[in-house]
C-alpha cells in the first residue's frame, strides 16, 4: 500500500468519524433513525405501517444529505479518484532517446509526463549530438555513461535539479552544467531542458 493510499484512507476515516459525531450530537438524527428502524421491523408484520416506515427513512435521508460532512465524505474520494486518473493518464514510464534518435528526431515536446532518458545506446556523431526537452510538468531522469560528456542548459520554474554529486538546485531559472572532459571526449551531447513544474536528475550509468 502506497503512502498516498494510506493518507487517503486516514483522511476519509477522519471525515466519516466527524460525520458520526455530527449525527450523534443531534438528538433528531438518532430519534428519527430509531423510529425508522422500529417501524421497518413492525411493517414486516403490520402491512399498513410500511408507508410510515418509508416516509421516516425519506426524512432521515434528507436530514443526512443536509449535513456538510456527508457531502465531504462523498466528494473527497471522487476528487481524489479524478486527480489520480489525470496523473496516471499523463504519465509515461520512460522515453528511450536512442529509439527517438534513430528517427532523426532530437526534440521531445510534451504536455506532461515522467521520462527516463538513457544515453547508453545513442549513436553519437563526431561533431556531437543535441537533445531538446520541453514540457509543462513531469520529472526527468537522464542516465549518462562514464565516457559521455554532456553540456546541460536547464530551466525549471518549480522543481529541483540534481546533477551527479553536485549541490541540489531549487527552482533554477537558468542552470548550466559542463562535463570536465567535454572537449576531449568523442561522445558529446548538448541537452536543453525546459520544464515548468518537475524535478530533473542526472545520474551516471
């Protein structure tokens, strides 16, 4: 069970407990509920009491619907479900740069989504390669082999940037990083990343 699910269950239980306390504090709820249950039991033996039982249950339902905690307990799971569905529909598990490069495409433009970019199998050109990533939201992880030199230009409005063992940057508007062996390496790539909301992590592969 994930932390998000545990948090949702705890919050929903708190709302239900608050609803029960609200009901218990009002004598009309308990009295009406007692009458509704009693007449329901009696109506099984006395047929003409069934309409009375139905009316009592209708009144009880109306009183329950007017309680604010009831609607909160009902709407909270719906809102969480919609949020989870949107997050799942806009999330991609990975993006293979080598496959994208084989199609001579060096740009990745998306609305949102998480990406894992592995540079291990890239067909590097003698003059160097370049990759441009632009998206509104989502995390990006770049795996860089030991023999690959990179030049990074990163713009993140809301998020953190972690480059290897360097100090973590928070909301870097214009962040640049250059490998020490950039000019000597035969495998070089320049990566430009523009993300409105999301974290960027560069690790050694």
